[in-house]
C-alpha cells in the first residue's frame, strides 16, 4: 500500500473563504487497493509553511507520496514549485512533462503550469494544479506509472525490467 498525503495549498481554502474541492477529488481518483490517504491538510501559499510541511511528511512521517495541489501558476502568491524545489534531493522531470504534454491536448493554457516533481528521501512529491478538473486530468496521466516508481523508490522493486 502506498501511503499518500494530499496537501492543498490555497490562501482562500486555509482562511475558510472557499471549500477545498480539489483535495477530495484527488482522494476519490486514487485506487483504494494501491493508495492509502493517510494525511490531508490545507495550508496557505507561504513558502516556509509549504517547506516545513513537505519536510515533516517526508522526514518524520515517511509518507511514500505527497500530492500537492495549488500554487503552480503565475500569481505572485503561487510559490509551490519554489518550495518543492527547495526541499527535494532529486528532480523527476518526466512527471510534469507528461502532465503538461497531455494537458496541452485539452488547453493551450497547460504550458503555463510551473509544476515540478521530485524525491526527498523515500518520498515522491508531485505538484498538481489547484482546480479539481486540472488535478484529476493530470493525475490520470501519471497514475499508471506511480506504483512502479514508488516501489523502486522504497526498494520494493528493481529498476531493471526482466
């Protein structure tokens, strides 16, 4: 079972000015036979808070995968990629490349995504869009590959295909 955290990054969600529809949409799409959502939280678009939360989830809780949503656009408050990049040890560029590539078939605005993905210790961190539709569409693209990647990361599988 892949332990998963969903981290919604939204000033309005954090301040109870908007219901978080994206976090629950992400949870609903994860197959329950492979993924166990063990942590869910809404935090504001603050670099230090995002970094602290990511480090806590990776280093203290040892979560296998963190799915962030929100804060990946062009707004001055969109700082999720910067916070993520500052805590990861290895980039995983194929994940956001695949998401943007698939999303470009739906909307040209997909090229404006600044989402990143990377590894810290034994945790995969993936930035998803803040909208429920965008998050689900992006997650659907990468979901088939995630269990194998997590298995390699946690030592449950070999990188070599046989």
